[in-house]
């Protein structure tokens, strides 16, 4: 194992030398553009979460608004992915143009949050619309990458999902930086990032050499995709992962505030730490991409899912340890909770029929994000009924079921 790791490190160094690192070849420039654009557009996702307390104060919203507005984005994303999948949009039309149009539309619906006087209903609808257009960004970005990589897709998606993680975390950083400024600056900046990301894709990322265009609308695509037992197994692992992921991200500030309540003498910058805990998943996605080249995507995903599930189970005990160890635990959890995501997507893309690759990624994302709504709302309902430090054990349900699904079925990858 160590020899394989050593050989892989040497191979990576040699590739950098051959490319002269600074003088990257055309494909490297393209994947870099996709990664940056995914980061920029991904900032739309948690823009509302980062300023939730400002929204509650500005529009006199109920305290439960965090879970409802988070679920609105997820519900919009589900609706969008279902629409994109049923109409096989990313397989029938240029993915780069779909990405660009979605980035502009998402930026607009996000920006409308700053205009006029809102209540929970109008904010819910705006966040829903933003989530809908994110369906043309996240899975379509993976589709674009898969059109450029016949081999090494796990590494490419590691960078891509890592960028999305960093983009998702960025509103918390913006909130920390602009803490004493108007909350609308966070929304304006994230909308601007999205326009920039979409424009870069349109201008510099043409359709990939491995793209196979679907010529017609096929409403049987869903059935064709899930007939494949390898796709099913990878999808079930992904579904278990999604039960945990977005609830952990959405309630990261809640974890930190709970620790403060249990240790009244301790205070820290919650927005900044929330950014760090979520953003560190970017690093683990990239590392997971390299590990997938050594051990395969299945083993990499299985290991990460096992580690994050373990974090769920031991979380009650972590609230009683000293602050440095507690923060180290959360950072480790932030790495483990998302490292498997690009590898599950890789397994789906590798095992799906070629002409339905984009649709397969979109459908699996659709179902996965539907699960996040259930998880977030269940978690929100349990607040007050279960001691706060025991709540995150509920998230272990997903990883456990996902691990069972993967263990029972041998996946190629």
C-alpha cells in the first residue's frame, strides 16, 4: 500500500513537471475554469443561511426560519433536478450554455432577496427559485467534467465538488468579514460571483470531446438508469451520505452555539469557524480524488462514509472535551462528511449508460437532495425533545444504511 502511495506521489510530481505546472495544457485550464466557476456559483447555496439572523431581524421571521429556508433551497434543487432529468436537458443541449443560463437566473433570484419587504413565504419562494437554478450548476458542472475525462474522473470530480464545498462555505466567511456591515453585501457578492462563474464557463469551456449527445426526449431514462445494479448501489450509498451532509452543514453554527451554552466561559467567532469546518471539506474532496486513483472510488467512498458515520455516533461525548479538541473533531468531521461525495458521483457516472450520464447524475442528485429535506426537518422537529448534544446521533442513520447498501453489492470502481 505504501509503495503504491509513493509511486502515485512521484507520478503526480512528474505530471506537474511535464506540464511545467504554470504552463498548463488546454484540458488543465478547462478543469481549472470549471472548478473556479463551481466555487463561484456554489456561493448561492448557503447565502441565506449566512445572514439568517439578519433576515429574521429585518423581516421579523420566526426562529425556525433557518430550517425552512434551507429546505426551500433543497426543495427547489430537487424540483430543478427532476425537471432537468425528465427533459434530459444536460444531455440534449450544450451543458456549458445550460450552466451559464442557470448561473444568471440563480444570481437574479438570490439578488431579489435584497429588494422590497419580505415575509417567510416570499423568502421561501426566492430561495426555492435559487435552488431550482442550482440544478443547472452542480450536476451540470459534473457532466461537463465527465465529458473531458474518460479516465481520472474521480480526481477531477474531487476538485469540482471541493470547489462547491468552498463556495457553499464562503457566505459564512463573507458574513464574518462584513459582520458590522449591511447583510445585503453578502447577497450582492454571492450573486456577483455566480454571474462571473457562469460567464467563464460560457466563454472558455466548450463541449467536451467525450460528450455523447442524446438526440431526443426519453421519459424512460429513469428506468434505464436504475436497471443497472451498480448505479443502484452507488446511489444508495450516496443517499445515506446525503442524509447526514446538509443537515451537518446547515446546523454547524448550532453545534458551535450549543458548545458555548454548555461551556459558558467560552466564546468564539461562529461565522468564521462555520466557514472553516465546512470549507475544510474542499481539501478532503481533493485528497479523496487522489486516493481514488490508488484504492478506487468505492473503497474511498466507503471509508469516508464510515468515518463520518462514526463521528455522528461519538458526537455526544465530544461536547464535554476541551475546546481545542472539540474544534479539531469538528474539522475532522467536516472533512469526512463530504469526502465521499465526488466518489459516489464518479461511480454513478462510470456505471450509467453513456447517453444518459448527465441525466443519471441529475436524477441521483435529485433523490439525494430530497432526502436532505427530510433530514433537516426531522432534525428541526427533534430540537427541544432531545438534548442538543445527542441530536447529531440521528444523522448516523444515513451512513449506516449507505454502508450496508455498498457492502451487499459489489460496485465496479
